[in-house]
């Protein structure tokens, strides 16, 4: 994953935090028969893995993508945070061209399918627990009938990805003058675009490139 040194997210803790925050990733794989395939999947760090190097996820069993991936096959997981177009009309101090601010994490790893129904069920339970905890609803799979849970489980294909490498970009105008960063924040905050406002919020904590301060 290419990124300028100004925008590289070098701290692994920051990358892990971003993965946990974003939650949804695009799983990308390639097979001789199907070529490139991509599916959006909910992802979390496996809370039962002491190494902290395993992610778990699932997709619909009706999706042919999971059948096209062999065990131990190399895959990509692409996580995307907030992003927004940045118009040079916001800048006050320098001439420049349009750009795009964004935050993204790319994970390379090896995929392993759930070994059996029990493992598939565990992944689903951990996924629900994780994302419900973020909402604070207190809801659990035990709140619905066993028959419905079983039907849900039979319709999903769970898997894990052991991380080989993580790369990340956090491009938030770090290479601009402080006055221009402030102007971009003001401009994005004033739009009705939720993504743009989210980028503006992230930019308030950005660290400028040394030598660009004023």
C-alpha cells in the first residue's frame, strides 16, 4: 500500500485502533477460476486469540465468494475511515490543486474457514457481542429463539484471517500550512456531507509536517 511518508500511519497500535473503529472491511481475493472477488464483511479481532494476530469475520453462505477461497490463501482486508474531497478554494495561504483526505488500513493475511458448525457459531456470537457492546444495547443472541439462531448460523460462512502485514494511510492535510488546515476544517464543517464533517473533526487533532507550522 503506497502512501507518502507524511501520511503513513506507522504505529501498529493506531492501526489496530482504526480496524476496531471502522469494523467493516472489503475482503479481496483472487482465484484462477473466478479472478478477483470482493465482499464487504464485518471484522473484529478474535477475543479468544491470545496472540492478537487473528481477525474473524463472516459472509452469507449464499455468496459464492467464500467457496472460491482456499484455506491458507492470501487475501486483503481493506478498511476505510472517513474521507472527503478537499477543494483548493478553501486554502488561504498557498496555491494548490484539489485532493482527497482519507484514512484507510490494509491488512494482508491468510484466510482459514471455520472448521465446523461450533466454530462458525462462535464467530457469530463474538461478532454480535462486539458490535452490540459498541452500541450499549445489552442485546444478545439469547434474546431470540434457538431455532432462529440456528437458521441464521446455517446461512453464514465464518472465517479467520491471520495477519501477515498491516499498512495504513491517514491523509488529513498534514502537509499544509496551519492557516490552510484551519480553513479546510471550517469549510468541511459547514457542508451537509456527514463524511466531510467527520473528516473535519479528525483534522482538528492532526499533527502538521515539521517546518509547515506558522
